[in-house]
C-alpha cells in the first residue's frame, strides 16, 4: 500500500500544483470524504467506484487514487501497472497533482507499467522539487546524480540533493548518503548516517508509519 497524505495535508504542505480547479462543493466534499476513507485503509470496492464516479464528474485529483488501487491491486481492482500509470497521468493533466508526478516518476524509474525512462523520471522528480521540498523527490534526485541515471553523474550534486532531503527528515536521504559516503571511502561518516537513519525511522514509525519521510523511491 502506498503511503499517502490526505488532500487537506497536501494542500497545507504545498503538494498540489498551482494549477488548481474549483469544483462544486458537493462533489468536492465527496472527494474529501473518499480520500479520508482511502487514508484510513478502506479497501472496499465501493470506494473504487466512488473515485471512478468522481472522475466522471471531472475531479481529476481522483485519478491518483484509482492509480494507487491499480498499482497495489486493492479495492477490487486487479493489479495492473499500465492502468496505474494511465490514471497517474490523468491526475497530472489539467490538475497538476504533484503526487501524480511522483507516482509516474517512480514507475518510469523502475520501468513498471511503462517503458523505463530515466530522463522523464528525472524531469518529474525535478518538477516536484521545484514546487516543494518533497523528501522523496529530493533524495531520488540525489540518487540519480550519484549513479548517472537520467542525468550526467555528479557526486557533488548528489550530496547537495541528499543534504536537502535530509533537511526535510528523509530517512532514505540519510541511507543513500550513507551508501555514497561508504563508496567514497568514508566508512565512519557512513556508519553514523546509518545510525541516524535507524533512529529517525524508529521515531517516525512510532508516531506515524505512513509519514512521507519514511517513503522510498
């Protein structure tokens, strides 16, 4: 299951792109309720149908959640990564949903449900990072600079992005920088970063296992 923030939380943290469309309050409230049910772990097929109906009414944000259901094979949806990618794309078109960009970037990076495309993945992660200091986008940019996937390899640039990710509390930012330090011949730095990552992961998971700072790429 994906780790998702509620629509209200994402709005507060700036995780929705600036191209926002206003909807009639009735349908908007239905969407808020549906997202709350999704975040609470509702795995019923009825919730899948609710999101589909909201899509039909023009609420593009709902596409993202249908994408999650297809990606994870929940709520009565048969797991289908190609369908997931399609719905993530729809969540971006017109609405510019940043979680939709992140989801597409993840599938493009791993080649799941679509042709592997590091360059597009890099562009999408960069777009999210330009809109918001998002832990996942930041550490993935660091990883891509470190390994030269989708962009020219640049260890110093990788350190910059990992540093920005760590500033947000990203556990994977710490883990990836620890691996980089080890590869660069700094085992002590690597060791302390791994310890820090372990402690941070423990404390975050105790408070909220779905915390965005615990998310991998």
